[in-house]
C-alpha cells in the first residue's frame, strides 16, 4: 500500500494535532465505531464540539460515517490511518 502524498500527510497531521481528536480516534478504534452521542458521554466536551472535531477528522479522511436513520455511526478509516503511519515512518528514510 502506498503512503500519502505530502499534502495528504499534512492534512492528516493537522487533523491529529488536537488532543481531543486523538482521544476520539482512540475511542473509535476501541469501540469499532459509535455515534456522536456516545463520544460525548465519554469525552468532557459539548456535542457541538465533538461534531466539529469529527468533521475535521472526516475531512482529513481519518474517519468515515455511516448514516442509519437519524444517527451517524462513525468509525476510523483504517487504510488511511495505516497509510499515514507508513508515510510518517518513511520520513526517517528520506
């Protein structure tokens, strides 16, 4: 699997540059996906703040959401996360 290009890697790094977003990613990986309300229950953040963080993660391609009725179940886009990790690792080889 190829890594991300420089622009994509920068976008992923920017999206991960907030502790709350790191916690959201960890939570989604542990639970293999969940709705925004569940994230709000476990994070000391308002629902609107969690929604904004999810949007940033989704825009970077790290998170995807599946709409079920009125709710969206979010999960980590693992292939993008793996490509980002590979790209960061390859920085050492540059």
